[in-house]
C-alpha cells in the first residue's frame, strides 16, 4: 500500500453483536494457535473454485470509493466500498450485468467504521498515513479472524461477488509491530480462505513480493502504481494463471503506461486519488 483514497463516507450496517462475532469464530474453526507459514493453499470450504467468479485478464472495471455511486459507467466490473453500499445497490448493479467487488480494509483499523469499537487497543499500531487509520497487528489472528469473518460475511449477505481486502502488506511498513513476511503470508491466506468460505472471489492488493507464494490463493490482483514504480512485470503470474489484474495509475498519463499494460494483459485505468467516478481507460490497440 503506497497511496489510497482519502477516508470514505461512513455508514453501512449496524455493528454485529459480540455474541455473533464469537459464533462466527467458532463456526470458522478459529483458534489463537499460530498456523504454519505454508498453510492454507487450498481454495477453502464452501463453493468450489470453479463455482466462484473468476475475472479474466483484460476485463474492464470501475473503481469508485467516494462520492455518490454512479451506475452508468460502461464497465462489467465495479469495485465499491462494502460498508457504504447496501444490498439493493449491489442488486442494481447485478441487474445491469455487472459483477461487484466489496472493498474492505483488512490490514488497518479505521476509526470511522461502525465496528471500530470491536478492535482492542492492543492490536492497533502506528498510523498508515491516513487520518483515523492505524495498522493492525496481524499476528493476533485470535482477535482479527472473527472480526474479518464478520466483515466478509457482511459482503456475502449483501450479494457481492468478490472481496478486495486492502492494507495487505503491513510487514513492509512501519506498523509498530515486528511483522515478518511469514506473518503476512499467513494472514493474507486467512483472509482469502474466509472469502472463499462465503463463496466469493478475493483479490490480492499490492504485496508484489509475495505474488509467487499467493497467486494460487487469490482469484485476481488489484494494484496501484506499478507502472510508476516499474513493477508491473511482477504481476505476470496472475495473468499467466488466467486471473485478472485490476490496475490503476494516478500520476502518469495513459500514454506512459497503456502500451505496457496491453502487452502484459493488465486491466488498467487512470484515476484520481479520491477514487471518485472519473476514470480514463487505456485506448484499444491501434486507436
């Protein structure tokens, strides 16, 4: 995570009672015992991998995390905030033939979310650079797994097709905790399994160094600014596996990255940092 939009408008469903969170944890087989770093490479329970939505390389998309949702954008995939939108809005996009991705922050705490009070102070680390947001101690799966299970269950109940879990690279940042690559692999796989248990696809957000280990656990990738930092080749394992890479740039004109995006099979957009309605697609080859 390098750059993300400013804080979204709060709202969404009521906070789940603690008893429900505990029940979800029990049903998921949650335990505080550590997993091995290599665990969780299967697709997970629930729907089989073949039954889940699997976006293909080159699939066009729209990413809107701020402002009033505009459902008129001509794109087959929408990525929108999971808390800020209800089941009727997801159903409306489905009626228009769109697949819908549920944006959630799974690696950072956000004070403006309705379930913020369920996170104990012990798991809150340093700021991730955005007001009201702090890195989470992803080593504490005993605490975080039921909380994330509840959030992912919310997305499933609203009818989303997939989850985009954000802040999935705390080990590469000054989080306030001694996080390692092994901790991140374990946590990212935990989140992927939770999405799969609820029948949804799940995307790997950024975390480029761990793509070789995680490409089998995730159904697509979401990336910010790989062209600006000359890292887009590192996303090739997803494309080679037949999985979409949804990619945005903020500071480069399309002329600077679209040719490479087409060559690599990325689904690329130019967006503004606030991730509102505006977008600029890469022109078709030869256009």
